[in-house]
C-alpha cells in the first residue's frame, strides 16, 4: 500500500507564497472579485481560503473568506514585517 496522499497540495513556490499573501489581503478587505481562478484555486487547495455561502453581497450569494490557517499565516507574515521595521 502506498503512503502517498494524492489529495495533498504541492508546496507553494516563493512566488505563489507572495501572491497568496497579497490575495489573502484582498480577501480580508472584501476586494477578491478580480482574483484569477488559478490563484483562488491555490488558496483553496492549501486551505487558506474557503467559499462562503450564503452571504449578502451586491450581485452574488457567495464570497471568499479566510480560514483560521490563512489568518495565522497572515499574522505570522505581519509579525515578520513588524520585526524588520
């Protein structure tokens, strides 16, 4: 029997990590409408974001929200930025 988890997401590249942080910031501000699907998919695959339904927004009944894991990643990145300043 193989111990490979075929459903696990591949590790993110440095560019994907930078994009993920920027995309999560947009989601936190409610500005996720123009995110490309390929980047949303990465957030979903890594359990950083979740599709929320139903929500009350203009013209839609779904939205993207951040998971607890996604919020922890953002907090850690913010702490690193604060320590550098």
